[in-house]
C-alpha cells in the first residue's frame, strides 16, 4: 500500500511520513514544491539511514496519486489543497489530521472552521472521496522520533465505513498506537478542538502528553 502525505514537509506531515515508512508503508511526501518535498525526504533518509525508509517525494499531485492520502497541511490550507488535486483523490480514502487552533497570548484556543471541523471542510471540498479524521492528538515531534515508540490512542471518525476500517488498520500497524472508532465525521469537531487542551497541558508541565482511554483493555 502506498500512502501519500499532502503537506508532508511540516512537522506533523514529515513525522507521520517517517513513522509510516518505518512500519513498512511505501510513503510519498508531497508539497506545493517538489523541491521542498525532496529536501524533506533527503533529511529523513539521512537522519534514519540505518532504517532504509521507503520514502519518495514529489509535488502534491504526485502524492495524491497514492492509494491512500493523508492531509497534513496547515488547517487553513487543507480544503484548498485537496480541491486542487480532487480528480486524483476521487474514490480514495483521504485522512485529515489537522487541528484548527490559534495561540492567543499564552493560551491555545480552538477555532471553528465554517463547516465545524477541518475534516468536514476537506470532505466538502472532495465530495467524491472517502474522508476520515485521525492522528489529531499524537505529538508531531514524537511521531518523527523513530528511536522510540509513540504511545497513544488514536480516535478515528468518518461517514464512510470503508474509510474508517482502512484508517483503523493503518493506525494499528504503528507500534503502540491503538486505533479507536469514534463514530461519524461530525465528531471530528470536538476531537480537533481538544488538541488545544493537550497543547495547554504541554506548555504548563513542559512535556508532550498523549491520550489513553481506560476500560478498553481487551481491544
């Protein structure tokens, strides 16, 4: 399975790309500039030379040609980015991972996109695609540190059962990440917004927190 990452040069996108590649997925890092994508790819390969990561790079159109596509752009560029490559995304699972947040003074505050969530805006921009939402609460820097596992639950939501199943399966392939079905895409709104709380806790306690749910030991 090949996974393309739109906006794969930022902290979240490059971190996820490296983590997916370390789990054996063939990953294409995408960007508006193929040269930036190539630079990001080269840096990751050099940093983790011993892992022989299956990474390639190109512009966003190239990444959109993959079997599965992750949207890792800044939140306010997500809908416009997928709209530009909509024909290549038709019928595919598209995973949105952006959180709409703003830093106001010393606090992070959630923003409410026009359709309630970034994921819903992405779905509206590519109505022929199967959009899911995932990886909102996994620290970006931790994703990119392949020398140790990331321990977290990952909430997945979508209006398409096949997209939910595909996303859950991909998450399950990453060691120490537990995928949880969080229902329909409308739940992306509170999931995305809660990232502001996690960032606030990180600032307060100078750490990088992740989410674990209790009472699910048999899953």
